[in-house]
């Protein structure tokens, strides 16, 4: 005999399919929603219902855009330098970079990082699209803005090799001490990179 | 200019209304769902849509039951002793107790614990319903199965006073050393309670 109503268990099940949501967390969410206003639950439901149909991927930059738009405003904006492309793994990385207010080029979303363990091989990434764009837009510089993780580094190295034959400058984000971190607390690898990449004062 | 599609931001907004879900977590959930199968998103949507209409509260025990049931099977089950009632704060506490496989009475869900800071006063709890039930079912024993927190203790003391005039035995869950915990790691209060409540060997 099940101790909980079927509708409740089904919702818990559906929630726990989200990556990072365990069964206990899913129960908490479901119970919170159940205790709350039914209108709020219906609102969340309609957002989920509409999600996929109202969002598409920009065919130029591969960032996420409203389904009724043609191309991301990150590309069409005339103030942006189309010959300067930051290469990122996921659409959220764009937001992180935009928040710096320092980058005035455009973006190319790879769609992941090489990670054989998760079944992500180079051919799953949008590398061919990047090469096409470099040629079409006569891109001058590609900034590899991948994570400072093993997957990020592997992907950066792979992309660099793929672009070697093209007349495009390939740079990557500096590695070094994060601002506000004491030297004594920095990990060896970061500190090593900060040494290697030391800049003239 | 918003960097993310509107439908996406609305979903993130709706998710972050759930207690315990911050904006970053909400983004992660929304992105996971967006990357996944649209059918899964629609499935979660329909579960949420149906939630409130398919669940109701049992008028006897106040546990959650399917909307098409009259009374919880925890009450109607003839193998259960209706004269023995475990008083719990929330419907999930029932499941925790059921998992012990040791309790063969029934339940009464209070609907919370007294917590003035959260605006929960005694009159918000199902105390009158408990008293009615004690009289109707000629309940012999009420087990106060509330949390060992300040709110749980406050509520237990309050309920005990409310039931003082009735001919019902009021007990509460033993406090003491949790199984598998070393004495040296037990906190003072727990250890103090274990001493006070020591049992003959």
C-alpha cells in the first residue's frame, strides 16, 4: 500500500528526474507546491509547457533566443565586433562574460565540452559551424573562454588544433590568482599558472 | 536588453519561488529541462497541473490522500488500533514512522508546529480536531511524535496541556542517544536527556 497520494508520488518522480534533485529534495519541492496556492502550481506548469516551443537556438551564435527572433541581438547589434568571437561551452557562460561589461565582440556556443566519460566527443560540439563562421565573417580573433577544468582545457587544445590552418588568432582567458584570494590559500596549479603567465608591471 | 529568452527567465522565476531554490539553482533546473526531451517537460507540467485537484486531506487523520478516496487507509485499516494515535506535525512524518514497521495505531497530522516567528500560532494547528477525535474514538493513548526541536517541544507541551482534562494517556517519543552514535560525539542536550530518561536494564 502506498502511503502517499498517487499524484504526489508522480510529481516527486518527475522532479527527481532533474539532475541534482534527489528523492528527498523532490519530496520537499512537491510538498511546498502542494501547500501553496494552486494558481502558482498552474503557473509553473504553463511555463514548463511553453518552454521548448518558445525558445530556439540562434543559428549564428548558438545562444538561446526567443522563438520569434531570427538571430541573437548579441550578433545583430552593430556596436559589437563580429570579427572577435568568444568561444564558450554553454549559453550561461555568455551571461557571465556579459556581466564583466568588458567584451564587445560576439559569441559562439560550442554546446558542451569534450568529456568521453559523459559520452561527449568532439563531433558533438559545434566546431564545423565555428569554422564556417570564421571564414564568412573574416573573424580576426577567437577567444577560448572555456572552464579551467580538465574538460575545458582538453576542448581548448582540440579547438586550437582545429583552427591551426586558418588565419585567425587564437587566444584564451588568462589563468591566475582570482581577485581577493590570498596567495597562501591558492592551490598549486593555479599558482603555477599565475607564475607561468606573469605579466610585466 | 535581456540576454535570455523570456520563456526561460519566466521558468527560472517560477522555480525560484520554491522554498530552498535560489536563482542559480533555478537556472540550472530550467537549463536541464530545456536541454532535455520536451515530452519530459510536458510530463512535469501535467503533474503540477493535476497536483492540487487529485490530492485531498483525509478528514479523520489529516494525512494526504487521493482525491477519490473518502478516508485514509491508515484509518480504515481494521488491523490498526484506532484508540492509539500518533500526533505528527506534517504528512511526511507519517511515512517516517510507518517505515519503522512498529506502530500499529493511527495518525493525526497537526499541520505544523507552533512557531510565532513564522506566524504559526496554536490556533493554526488541528488541535480541536484532535480533541473531537479523542472523544469520538475513545482514544486511549496519544503519542506526541513531534521533532526534537524548540518548535516541536513547545508544541508537545502545548498539546499536553490542552489534553490534560481528558481521560487519555499522553506519551512522547523517547529522547536519547541515536543508534550508532558514539557517546563522545553526542551533544550535551541529547546526552542529558538520555541520562534523565535512563531505562532499567
